[in-house]
C-alpha cells in the first residue's frame, strides 16, 4: 500500500506538518520575511482554517506548502508532507508530489485553468502524469471526476473549455482536477471569494462531502471568518506574517484571546445586533519590509503599551490546545 493511501486510511495520522516555516526575500540588499516562524499540523480528515487580512502571509504560506514560492524566495523550517520532508527537496520531488500527494484549489479558476485546453483533458493530464494512465482511460476517469463534484452532463462538460462554464462550475472543475489523484492534502486558497453567497455554500458543502469520502486533510485559507467557521476544525489566525492565535474552532469563537482575533470576530455581521456604526479594526496591516521590534499588532491595538511595542510576544499555550502570542491575554 502506498504511503499516500495509507495516510488516507488512518484517521488522525498527520497529513501535513509545518514547523517554524519562514519565507524571506531580498529587497534592496535587505532580508524581508513575509512568513515568520509559522507552525501547524493537519491530521487526515481534518480541516485547518488560516485566516487574516490581505498581506498577512496566508497565501505565501500555502504556496510554500505546495513548493510554489517565487524562485528568489528563501524558504526555511520544515514542511513534512505525508511524512516526507519537502524543504530543500529538488524540484523533481516537488513535481512528483504536486497533484499526487498535495493539490491546490486557487481563488480564481479562470486564471488557474488553461484556457486553450478542455476541462476533461486538464483532469486527464494529472492522471497520465501521476497514475501513468493511458489517455483514453484517463479521459474516462476525468468524466467520473466531474460527475463526482456534481457537474451535470459530465461527458459533455469534459469537452468544454473553461470559458464555457459558469464561475461555480469552474470552481467545481478545479476541485475535480485537484482531487483526481486523491491527494493526502488539499490546499484551498480563498476558493469561494469570487462566488456569490449561494454558490459559496455549495462549494463549501462539496469540499466537506469530498473530504468525508476521501479522508484528505484540508488547509483552507480565507480572509473571511464567517466562511472559516463553516468548515474548519481548527483555526490559525495570522497577522503580518506571524501566527498570533491558534485553537480549536469552537474555542476560538467562544473565547478569543488575541485582540486581533477579537476584532475580526466583532466585525462579523450579526442580524440580531443593532449598532450606530459598524465595528472596524483601525489602521492597516503594516508593511513587512520594516524592522519590527515589539508586537506587530501594537500600532492598531487599544491595549498596547510600551512593553508591547518593545518586546515581541512568543506563541504560548493558554488552556488545552489554545495558543496565543500576546502580552495582554489576562487583561
């Protein structure tokens, strides 16, 4: 039995383990870290939500997990995918892994799908590459894959080009491509952002259904906590390239400890609450090419004092499985 299949058949086994991940770039002779010391793990059959504003490092973290960081990026730390260390691995190893052991669903399928290749051929290509199928057999499996994600008339849709499909159908096709080889890990980067609310719900339901069927781990990236709450078992909150809070989903929503997490939750729409002004987090995520000394959220935090601005808080355990990086946890 392959390691990948074994991973899918052992609930609770770690499909993805990320430890002290750092992604840096050289800018005008200076080292700029866009992801700093990020750690998390995802077990088979579980979903980790990664949330934060634009520019917090969510997407770069997911690209590092897939080995897709820009060529001039400097990646350090550890990424263990289905038990294999990937940091420092040659490109050939990454190519063998992408699509087979780990796959990615992107935010905008129209830019991720090949516009001059039929949907069926794009799925078949993955199967030919990783499963060594003949094209005829791969095409038959491609039609089955489209049917499995709820696309009607899959035989006809397999012959269509991406522009012939609606936004929701294109995202379903992307999921079919990603899951064609039954990967141990699915990375979903803002997969519902470009969709209306009804189609969003359908795509989320589809991902949950496919996870129950295939047993893969999901890393789900979003700026929207409401969407994260619908799918995640555990949540990582990122800010300015660092993890500021990590907890089981219920714990994080019921008892958020970091001021940034509290701010994100307070901004969620609540039809039962009447307010004169909508709650906001003042300011913006800082640029990452500055030299941080203290807490990166200090400039936007109403609790921050001189100690917060001078000393960077470490990620510490506060209760069962609840981690937070804040000097003011008890305030």
